[in-house]
């Protein structure tokens, strides 16, 4: 059993977020599993990811580095797939926070790209040749 069941985030503009994540998750091989008025869900394996529009009076801008959410990392199959995602995101005019590069201080073979969603939430796509054994 996967230790994470689902992730749900609230967004300022549901339509923009829906378009962004539908495109991103299509590229990453996730499947849309549910959609209604202001909620959409995607699944890959045992994990689902949900978006819902924020309550009108609580909408705000996200600032990287604040207390709370930092980023979500999605696994990809290869370094080449990270590089392909980079090109895809550039074509989609997505804000790239850090282009693809190696992170040997994290783990041998760690290769990742960091980018932002329409609300400025930090996302990562990472390739790991194998998981570190604890």
C-alpha cells in the first residue's frame, strides 16, 4: 500500500489550474478520475491529486518560503523524461524556477526540474535511478 492516499490543493482560478494540471498530468501519465463544477481529481497508481477552487473570501497569493506547503515532487521514469518535461513546460510558457540539473547532495543520480503552477505553487519532477535504502 502506498503511504500517501491523496493530495488536495485549493486554487485561485479553477479554470487556469484545471488547464495547467490537465496538461501536466497528461504528460506525466496521470488519469482524470473525477470532475464537477469546481473540483477535479487525477490518479496515478494508488495516489490521487485533487484541485478545488478556494473560497472567494480566502483567495490569496502564495509566497515561496512561507510556513506550510513547500513543494510536491512527481517521479518520472528517466533523466530524458525530465528534459522532455522541461521542453514541454517551456512550450506551455510555464514559469521554470530551476531548470533540470543534478542534485548529488540529495542522492546519487538525483536529477530534477522545479517549476510553478498558475498560483505560484512550487512543483518538482524528479528522476531517481533507485531509492535510497534506509
